[in-house]
């Protein structure tokens, strides 16, 4: 019996690759589950394969856990669709979207047609390169040094804003004379005594006519 070897790669993570061997009589659901056995993901989310050309353009859809719209359109179901029924090219390609709510997109390409090997249980993960990204994205973990580094780099401006607030605190206090009054220490009081009289005559000085002096 013919065995298909598919190369599976994330569209957005070129360094993560899987190669899956699967019988031609298996279904797309079998391939779907085999892919996520190799990535460590839970497979039970609405997903679809699309027959694709060399430019990874989507064609006919084969779906899993379809919504009502797909049911109404009569989209073929993975569990009822044999792989061999949709492969007419020795390098057949499928564009594959896993979990429509929080999707990962894959390129799935037939790279070899093999003979069944006695003693091997199919589907079989023939090759695994790179660690798959987390299924639901990277959750913030302050104990993760990698995350901490990103936080330090990208959000250091928050510390800068805090510093600015501290630097401007004195100006905010001076702007309110009621708060300043009576709060100076002994040194500042001495300074007021020394210089206060020298400039007191200049502040708000009016002549007898009520007009301010011109300077």
C-alpha cells in the first residue's frame, strides 16, 4: 500500500518542520491529528485543508468541525475524505489552517510516495525539527527571563515616566504657595531672611498714581 510523506511547516515559523508518513487510505482527519500529535497541540478545533497550487493559493476546502455556513455549502468533511481522493500530483500541496478562532497556518506538501514498512504504525512522524510555538500564544510569565528581557526593553519608558514625575514633583509643590508656606526647613528660612527684604520692594510695586514703574 502506498504511503505519503508530507512535509509540514508553519507559514510564519520557517524553522519548525515536521514530516509525517501516512497511508493513502487514511483520511484528512487522520493527517490533521497526526500533525498535532507532532506539535503537541490539542486537535479538536475547527480547521480546514485547502487544495493548493505552487503559490499556496487556496482551492477546494476539506473541513473539520464545520460551522453552519460550511455545512450549508456542502464542504467535504475531513473524516469522510480519503487523502488519495484529493491527490493527483506527486508534489501535491495543501494550505492548512488550524483553529479558526486563534489560527496557525501551515504549508503541507507531498514530498515522497513510499511503500508501507512492515512493523510501522501509521501515521508516523518521520522527522521533527524545531519547537512548535505555544498553541494559544505566549502567556506573560514574569519568571520567564526571556519575557523579562522583552519587558525591560520595550517598556522601560514607564520607568522614565516615573522618573520624570519625581523630577517635577518639586515644581508642582512650588506652584501652590499654600502648600509651600510653613514647610521650609530652618536653612530655607534663613535664606528668606537674608534675601527677602532686598527684593520685597520690587514685587508688585505701584507708584502713587496706581501705575507700575517702567523698567
